[in-house]
């Protein structure tokens, strides 16, 4: 048996003293991802819960319809509901949050967990007070403006796209985190596809600095990722679905405020708003997304449309033919 012996490095190969040694570059730890239990097999995405004031004459304030949306969602008993910003008219107003508390009571009584993101109105007018009100309603967020969850093989990213309300450092930190989590999910076999949720859309008829920042800083990582299926936004209620590079860009719909362009005319020619939400169901071949809307003619809910987003198989990209 060969005896073990200590090997002494030649002088010229001696280790560098600790004081002169470069710090080792450790691999970053895996992104923290919350795992949401699968029971019903579907979840819901809702946008635009806030009420309106008189000077917003171009929008319709529909408290009855807002309540109807959340009652319908609660009755479906989805595994959770994602709320895409503008939960309230003014985040620093106690009255606004009391209105939200009343509005969301069907979700609470139905045991439906809520996973929100911030809209610009949720920051109004005092940032500190507004965020205190927001996080008090959602203690499970632990003060996070952006976070990730896994549900039935789907990775879901919740982002804060309000660049005007974030510091430059926080914005850069979020971008780096966001790109890392998408890259992590591209490597993980148990993640079959991913969805990005945010307040501001990447593509719309509107123009704002927030939307331009989404296009510049958040869109490239989404398009580059192999497994991203859809980017869903909450700001603009009436944008038509768009597909670029085999990936979907969807508006969550409007549970509260609606622009006139999103109205449909009833049989008598009167304008009728159609608040809606998205029902998302992971299935064997991909993700099925139903657009569920309130029909003023029947005062009930109906499926207005459906999108089937197939999983991306290993070795191919979403836009491969």
C-alpha cells in the first residue's frame, strides 16, 4: 500500500498570502421561490380594482361590477388570485384601503389567497404611508416589491414596474433578480413554462416613461428566456392580445375602471362596460387562459375568449416552427 505523504508546493507555487489573495467569486444562491399548493388546478388574474373620482369622466366607476367580479372569482375558489396593481385610488388614504377591504371581503371569506403587485395609484400620495398600508394587507409579502412563485409547473414572476417610484438602485436590483430567476427556470426541468405579471404593459397605444422602461429593461429578458409564455399587465384595460416571438402579451382586464374604447354596445345601442378577468389553468400540453367577462345583457359571466399557450419542449424555443 502506498503511504500517504504531504506534498509541499515549490516556493514559486506557494499559495498567495490571505492578505493578497483575491476574494473568490461564489455562485449566487438560488432565487427564493414560493410554492403555491395546487388544489383546484387554476388561478385567476384581476386588474384595475380601484374606484374613480369625478374628474376621471372618461372612465366608468362601477362598484357593483367590481363586487360582482370578486364574488364570481371567490365562488370559483381558485387556488389564488393575482391582483395586478391599482388596488386603491390613493395608497396613502385610509378611506381608499377601507374600500378595498370591503371589496375584497369575498376573497377573504372564501379563503382565496391574494398575491398582488403595485400600481401607480397604490403609491399615491405619500410613498411611505402608502406602502405601509399596502404591506399591512399582505404580510406574506414580507415587504417585497417583487417576488417569484411556482404553481403546477408554472413559474410566475411578480414585478414592480413603477420605475418613477423606485430608486435607481432598486430598479437595477430588480432587473438583475428578474433575469436570474428566468435563467434559473430555463434550467429547471420541473418548470414547464413561466408567466410575467406587471402593472405597465410592454406594448400599448399609450406612451409613458414607465412603459418605455419596461420595453428597455424588462422585455429583453422575457424575449430571451426559452420558457416564458405570457406577459400580463394591469394598467391598460382594453388592449387587444398581441403575440411576438411566439409569446403572448395580454391585458388582465378591468374589474373596476374601464376606458371607453373597451366598451361594447348592447342591443339597444347603449354603451356597456365589460369588466373581465383571466382564468389560468395549467394543462397537459400547456397553459389555457380564458377571458371571463360580465355580460350586461344577462348580468352573468361568460367566457369571451381563450388562449392556449403550449409548453416549450427541451431544445426548442417558443418561436420555433
